[in-house]
C-alpha cells in the first residue's frame, strides 16, 4: 500500500456527488465507481463521475476540489456519456484506463504506446491525470498517458496547447456544445503550422479569430496571450513540437483559460469575494479582431470610423463590394523597396515562410530577391530582431494595435519608397526611416575584428574598406567613412540612397548600413576576387583573364550601366566608372561598385551641370572636366576607356599624358594595326574580329562630343550583334594640344595624373 492515502472527506457542498473514499490514485485492483472520487495530494483537484447542468448523463471528469461551483477542467468521455450511474473507471494490467458501462462495454479508454509493469493512475495537483509505472514520482514527463495531452475546453497552467510532430498529438481546445452537454461544440482553437505557427479560433472550419504569430514575447495583438505581471508564457517551436504554455504567478489562486460555449477564449481566476470566476482577459476583444474584418492591405482601427483604412501606399479598389486595397503604384519586382510599418498585428501567416537563424538583413535580401515575396518581419524581437518571416501572398487580417514592438516591412514600388526615404535619409538621417537593413555597430565591429588592420582591404577617397565575416559565416566588405570626412557624409547618404534601390547582377549589392556612434558604415557583399584593375594591369594576374572572360566582363559592365541609365526607376549617372570600381565575384563576373558620386535624374531630365567636378582623370570626358556638364554620356565615355583598358591591358594615363591610350588606340585603329595594342597575354585565346569590334565600340564611346557617343542600349547591341558600326571620329583628348582648352593649366592637373585616385576639385569658373 505504499504511499496510498485514504482520507475520509465530507462532500456536503458537492451535493451531486456521493463519494465516500478519497485517494489520489487508481490502481489495477481498485477501480473507481460512480460515487467515488480521487483527490490530488494537495487537494486542489478531484476526479470522479458527474452530470453537467441539467443533464442526467454521467461523465468522468476533473474539477477543482475546493471550489464550490463545480468547474470541470477535463472530461474523459465527453462524446460518449454514460446513461446511468453504473459506470466504472478501471486501470488494466498494461496501464490502459477504461471506462466501462453497465454491460462492461468500454465506452472510453486511454491509449498508450508503452505498457507498464506496475501501472498507477494518479491525479496531480496541477490538474493532470497521469498513468505511470509505479507510484514513485510526480513527474508527468515519465507518464504513459496524461489527461493534459487530451484537452477539452480548458488549458491549465503548465498544460500545452499546440501540436507534437513526434507523437502526432494535437493539443487543441474545443468548446462544450452547451452548458448541459460537454460534447464537442462548434468552436475550436488549434495551432496552424502551415506557415509560421499561429493559433486560430474557428467556428467549425471557418476562421473567426487569429492570435497573432508569436514574436518571442507574446502573441501579437492578443491581450490574453501576452506576458504580464501575472502570466508568464513559454513558446516552443522546433522540429519536435510547437506549443504555448503559461504559468500563473499567484499559485494560491486558481486560474484557467477556457474556450467558452459562446466562442470567447477567456482567462478567469477564482475570486473568493465574488464567490465566482472573475474574467482576467479575453480574446477576441473587439470587432477589429474578427478575422479579415477588412480586406487585403487594409488595417482595422477600432478608434476610426470607418474601421477599415488602406495601408500607406495602397488605395481602395474602386468596386464598391470589394474591401481589398490595391497598390497605388504597382510593383516592378527589381525596382521595388520596402516600407516599414509599426503598430500592426502581423498579417495571416498561413502561407508564410520562416527561418529562425536568418538575420533581419538577410531576411530583407531574401524577400527582395523573390518577386512574389510581399513582406518580411523579424521573428523574435526578444533577441534583438532575430529570425526571418516572409509572406508570399496578399497581406490580410491586419489590425492596428497599441503595442509597437514588432515592425513589418512591406514590399512597395520604388516610387512609393523612394520619395519618402530619400527625404528621410537626407533630412533626418534617422536610422529608423531607412528601408535598408540597419546593422548594429557591434555586429559589424565583431565581424571585422574591431576594424583591425589585418582586415583592411584598402583605402579610398572617403575612408577604408574592411573585410568581415558575419556570425552566420557570410563574408562582407565594410566601407567605413573616415570620421573627419565632412564631404563624406553627403556621399554616404548619396550612396545609401542610390544603391539601396538598385538590384542588378552586375551591380555590387549593398546589404545594409550603419549610422551609429559617429560611425558611418556601408556593408556590401564581399567580392573575393577584388577589382578588375588588380587583374588587367598586373603582369601575372592578367593571364587569369583570357579573352572570352574579358568579353564577359565587358558585356557585364555594359549591362550594369544600361540598368543604371535606363532600367532602374531613376536614371542614374555613376560618374566614377573605372577599373578600380569594377569588382569581380567568385566566378569573375563584373559588378559595378562605389556609388558615392552617383547622381540621378528624374522625369525627362537628361543632364545637369555642377561646379563641383568629381571623378577620376583618364575616365572623365572633356565636357565634364571643363564645363561641369554631365549626363549618362559621361559614363559612356568612362566605359569606352574601360573597354580599351581591358582589351589592351594598359591604363589610360589621362589626356595630357604623352602615352595617352585613347590616342594610341585611335592611331592604330586608323592605320589598321589594331591587333598591336591587344594585351599580349591574351593572344592565345583571342578572337580577333571580336576584339576589333570591342576596340571600335570603345572608340565610339570616347568621342569628343557627347552626342556622338552611343547610348548604353546601343552599346550593348553593338557589342553583341554583328551589325555594321559607324566610323568613329577623333576621340576626346586625342592629344592635349588638339583638344584641351586653356581653362586649366597642366601644372594643376599633374598632381592628379594617377587615375587610381578619385579626385574632387572645384572647376575654375
Ligand atoms: C488493456 O487494455 C488494452 C485496450 O483495451 C488492451 O489492448 C490490453 O491488452 C489490455 N491489457 C491487459 C493486460 O488486459
Ligand atoms: C451494452 O449496452 C448498450 C446499451 O446501453 C447496447 O447498445 C450494447 O449492445 C450492449 N453491449 C453488450 C455487449 O451487451
Ligand atoms: C492510440 O495510439 C496509437 C499510436 O500511439 C494510434 O495509432 C491510435 O490511433 C490511438 N488510438 C486511439 C483510440 O486514440
Ligand atoms: C508527490 O507530490 C506530493 C504532494 O506535492 C508529495 O506529498 C509526495 O511526496 C510527492 N511524491 C513523490 C514521490 O515525490
Ligand atoms: C448541441 O446542442 C444542441 C442544442 O443546444 C443540440 O440540438 C445538438 O444536437 C447538440 N449537438 C450534439 C453533437 O450533441
Ligand atoms: C541556428 O544557429 C544556431 C546557433 O548559431 C545553431 O546552433 C543551429 O544549428 C542553427 N540551426 C540551423 C537549423 O541552422
Ligand atoms: C519565391 O518563393 C516562392 C514561395 O516560397 C517559391 O515557390 C518560388 O519558387 C520562389 N521564387 C524564386 C524565383 O525563388
Ligand atoms: C573588440 O573591442 C571590444 C571592446 O572594445 C573588446 O571587448 C573585444 O575583445 C575586441 N575584440 C577583438 C577581436 O579585438
Ligand atoms: C576568385 O575567387 C574564388 C573564390 O574565392 C577563388 O576560388 C578563385 O580562385 C578566384 N579566381 C581567381 C582568378 O583568382
Ligand atoms: C519634360 O517634358 C514635359 C512634357 O513632356 C515638358 O513640358 C517639360 O518642359 C520637359 N522638361 C524638361 C526639363 O525638358
Ligand atoms: C569571334 O567573334 C565573332 C563575333 O564577333 C563570332 O561571330 C565568332 O564566332 C567568334 N569566333 C570564335 C572562334 O569564337
Ligand atoms: C539610344 O540610341 C538609339 C540610337 O540612337 C535610339 O534609337 C534610342 O532611342 C536611344 N535610347 C534611349 C533610351 O535614349
């Protein structure tokens, strides 16, 4: 009889019962008859036979032992009542609980994958009724079976609601049919694990309320499922199981959550003063909680009339019957950006995708890459915005909520993002307003070993570039603006503004930025093979780029430039295209980088003037140097220089130089001796006709007059087709005597003669 407590207990207050013996276990030799109860060791819960409300049916269930209003928290045979009081609950030798009726038919039984040697069924003070092997502990984790795995309409502290992938158990709630009938009613709450797990309240099979997805702290938008001073939630989601569990701090007070017959999910506690159950919180709360109260891309705000309002950037569909909102500017995929929204209950995650290990930065990149991705958000805001949640459908069931702790970034056409963010970066440089991922200084700092000199890749006009490795192993290049570079901040903002919007395989990808503690950092994907100039002007490394590869590089740069000039939303002039700004990825594909000097044009604008001439000698056309005039034809000139450098393997020394590459190429071209200038290291792999064509196109690009230079779409066409090419004229800067005017003296220019260096000077006006 080890440990069995037999207590005599007066049950006067529970007058629908006539129990005589009290214990906390059922053993194989001691079945429980109608009229008997077992009571947990601390006398919190009782288990026995009962009839609900006005019903005469008998059920086996668990209720609070000391609470005068009989309150059921679990029922064994909710769908199979006993017609009379002849029922017996017994435990057989293998540990299976069975409820037998008058003719000994099993009307309900427990189920277990294991069997026990000395099975005991025991009611714990948590309200959990467990079957275990031997009566030697109170640990439900050892149990063969437990009532907590088979909830009815109530979830108690410590009980899981969710799903086990391992056992297939679905811990869900379903309401009683009515107060006299505990059989399954129409309302149920269960976790949907199709996308990112979320708990959903349904009427039958129809969703009527969604508990927002768990964000590391609470279930967004659901006051009942939020950490507070009295409730502590645990949320677990892994390969084995997904569940939420809570604890009520005031252990001495009885607390439960129940899905009531009216479809309300309530948290209630026992109040001695009121001698009844007092409501703590409930869900749904208001009409805005009704599932999809408003249409797609609309948010429901209980304080507004009308309740539904389109999100920023969206407008009401014109059809009267349709409550959906549609985009003011339709998406174009590659020109899109993201707008951040705060204070919204996250949209339905039914068709979402998530990864707990991806940073918010990578999350935004993933979303940007896939044109059907409509939004992203961090999964776990408790750990500093970790994890990635992506939506692939129209965003629905959005509600305005008061807590503003979790942001969602919604895909928007470039135009919707552009205006807003161009302004916000310029005017506020408030890091919160940039749609580009904002990285934490500490993350970048540790990625680059605190910007150690070992990690330094190079030094540019505006600061240094470091190599870094993020925690997830990804390699990055970090451009760190020198702190005293006054000019740098403007360039920085400029670069962020321009490149954040650009997406092309021949442009280097900006991954994020950081403006913090006086630091201004730009984080790019790392290009393992450095810049083009490190190959073509290096005697040994130039051999690694054979002719076919050089042609791929030329065409890639052309396409990147074409995108900048024409395909991206804003026409962009790079203004500093040179071999040093063309990076090579692991497969030696070219990527244009360094947008610090880029300028964009809106509308039908095609050019502009500046008195602040910046760029690199050798690549700058005459009209720019002497008049400050620039247009896309500025880049075309630089591109022409680049073609000639790639084919010849020589630097263009600048227009005043005796050994000017353009002049040299022009002379040999007119003399029909072009092949003489081709880089000797690629002779073996050379396709002469293709090389001649490239030189020809290069010369067309460096024409003196911008109007004589082809645009980039023509250039791409010329490079890739066999069509006849126009005859080039004398290039700009053929010789300094021919072309260069008297507006600047050679002595001022000599100090800039190295085309490695990006210069910045005020032109003499
Ligand atoms: C206990 O009951 C289960 C289910 O009815 C049955 O499969 C099992 O054989 C029984 N064990 C014994 C020892 O009677
Ligand atoms: C047991 O009784 C029920 C009615 O209460 C009846 O439907 C069933 O056939 C009976 N079973 C046996 C084995 O007698
Ligand atoms: C009992 O559990 C097994 C697996 O453990 C399952 O296949 C079976 O459907 C369950 N039976 C009942 C009545 O729940
Ligand atoms: C189980 O819990 C009860 C009440 O808390 C306690 O009296 C008993 O000693 C416990 N039994 C074991 C084996 O820990
Ligand atoms: C649920 O209760 C209603 C009356 O409230 C009754 O008509 C219906 O049959 C019950 N459903 C079930 C499954 O018992
Ligand atoms: C996620 O990251 C953690 C820590 O970096 C690592 O232990 C875990 O294996 C990763 N999980 C997956 C699925 O990659
Ligand atoms: C975009 O994501 C969807 C959903 O995950 C997937 O089916 C599709 O293949 C993806 N498209 C691309 C281009 O990766
Ligand atoms: C980086 O700096 C921080 C604080 O200054 C220091 O704690 C850390 O050890 C440094 N890490 C390295 C790799 O130098
Ligand atoms: C380019 O980078 C990749 C990856 O680091 C490397 O494997 C490859 O050898 C490099 N190619 C050249 C030509 O250096
Ligand atoms: C742009 O085009 C509009 C008409 O298409 C014209 O009225 C306007 O003057 C043009 N602006 C410029 C700067 O050319
Ligand atoms: C050389 O390039 C031309 C295009 O300029 C092409 O038609 C021809 O097939 C190429 N020859 C070889 C051997 O690849
Ligand atoms: C580029 O130049 C070609 C040939 O002059 C012309 O037909 C075309 O319209 C131009 N494209 C743009 C976008 O200006």
